[in-house]
C-alpha cells in the first residue's frame, strides 16, 4: 500500500438515509404494473440484486416522492435474520432500466457527500470482508441482526486516490459484467428449452397441428389451444418438419385425460428415478450444496463448498435438485448438478432436496424442464404435508403424477438432440462463472487492501476474460 492511501472514516465520505415504511396493503398482485418496492429478498448474498419474478413486490398506493430511487443509487441491507446473517450490509446498485424503484425500510441508501470517492468503488468496499466483519461485530440483536447508519459510518479504512478507486471498480466490475452476461444467456437458453418442452409434452402442439391439417376431431379441452395453433399454421411459424413424427389424433386416458394417440400415461415414479441410490462414505470430503445455493430461476447452483459427508441428499452430475420444503418449493428453488469433477463423483446437500434423475430416453433436458413445469410444481405443492411453515413434499406424490410418454422414441431423442446443446452451453457458462467468481472474490480483498496493485490485477482479469 502506497503512502497515497489515506486512513479515513467512512462517515467523512457518505451519509445514510432510511427507507419508507410501506405497509402490507401497499403491495399489489404480481401482474400489477406499479413501481417495484426493493426488499431484502431482492438482494443476492454475493452482492447486487436479483429481481426474480417470485420476489418482486409492486406498490399500488401513493408514496412520498423522496423515496423514489435513481439509477446508480446504492442500497445496503440494514436488518436480517441471523441464519442469513451473511446478507447484512450487502449492497445493490439500482439498475438503469424502464422500471421505477422505491426505497423500503430496513435498507440504507448511500448519500455520497465527497468528491474524493467513487460510488462504484464504494460498492466493492461494502462487499469486502473487513467491512462485513465490522458490521457483524457492531451489529445488535440475537435472532435478528441490526446495524445503523452511525455504525456503518464508523468504519475506518485506507482509501486509495480516486483514479485508483475507479481502476479497482473497473477490474472487479468487468468480471461481474461477464458473469451477469453469462447468467442472462443461460436464462435465454433455458427459456427456449422450457418453451419447447411445454409445446411438445404439455400442450401437444405438433399433434394439434397434425390433427387440424388431417381434419381429425380436436377434444373440447384443447379447443382454445387449437385456435392458437391454427394461426401458427396460417402464418408459417408452426414447425411442420418436426410435426411429421407426431401422431395426428388424441386418445382419452383415465390418468391424464386427452393425450397423443399411441402415447402412454406413465407414473412419474416409473418414468424417472426419484432419489436414486448413491454410495458415499461418512467423513469423506466432497462438494456440498445447501438450500441457499439453489436458484429460484434458472438452474445454476452457486456457493458450492467442500465438506465432510455426514448425511443428506446424495447426487451426481446431470441430477436435478428440487426443494421439498415450504417456502423454498413455492419460491421455485431448483438446480442442475453440473459442478462435480467427473461423472463418477458424488456430492451431497440438504436433507430437504429431492433428487430427480433421467431414465432411458427421458434424459437430463427432459427432467430439468419437467422440474420447472408449472403443473408439476403445483402438484408437488398441493401434496405437501406437515405443520404450518414446515410442510414437505412426500415421495408418494410421484406415484399419482403422470407424464405422457411417446412410445416412438424418436420424439424423445429429437427433443434431447435439440435441447442438449442448450444445456451443454449453459453448463459451460456456469462453470466459467464459477471460475470468474472465484477470481473476483480473490482479487477483491487484495485490491481493497492494496496488497495487489492495478497492473497485476488487470493482467489476471484480461487472461480470464479472453
């Protein structure tokens, strides 16, 4: 650290304001187009926001204008439960998009009052372990941790000159930008696979198309979908080449109602493997994923650590993990295991995971898409039992959930062929994100403390982003 780094109190550079105390009746239904009220649930414990559909709250009442946030504003988590204490002090920067964001209570807004500090540098300072330790040591509460503006402002650190602050923020930000780009690309790929799954195996679009062209009857229950498919046939967006391998009529089944002619209604417990048997010796150190690691959207599992096996759900690559407990299941927590070193390696995780594995031609893409399918998730949620707040999915629920399986395996093989590269690309980008995240988290404390200087960090970053 050079002599140009000044020891400074954070409160000399910033002040912090509290948010507005919104009430329960200020929040709207999910489809309301009002301003987004930023909540603690919108923060990612690694830093930044994740405005996922399941965690967005919108305001449907009037609010004081001074609590409207601007792009670039930084918010800090001021209050959190001790079991999620790692989120105390986590920052997020309000994005520059078409949404309006509102400043909620229990979040501190950073007001910069000095020209000697960069807001983007402050964001990374707030993610540093020294700042995090300071907040934990000065926080109050037992079950709920609280910090306050004065405690945050009392943090003392060595502050580099403004040009060096901007360079540090640029290095760490470039890694973060690439991580976010990969995440968005993965979301697009996964969305494409999900849409195809729903079209083929839930809505049966190719079968409806064939039936319409052949003049075969359409079941009353599928009339509305048939109207949509009629338009697709007229405007040429229907894939007629793929549809040739599908039936042109429907059959009525006791288990599922109308399904494609010649297909079989199979119990899910027969069609795929549920919690397959896997051997793992007690005390062996292997990758571990807890419930926090599972995403509520997409499939990428983050925050995997090494830990001695002492019990829990065991899994291998290409398994899909589904949360069995409330509210994790309702929130969408689902993940794809793609982080183990080899196909034979075994990892483990929470006892509240259900492990889903492909069987025969029902391969990984099919299982992953099924796990995110609305009707499947609703079935699991409705079958939960237990006391309020601790309800769980029972394995027996998979005995009375059915899937329509083609007897001609070409359709399943074609689905895997189309979607396999999407999941492969997603896995590659997820692994790249793990590498970039590790580099970012390694550089952060060294850059913030002055242990590593700018030219060295720039070289490492350039090599990683090639």
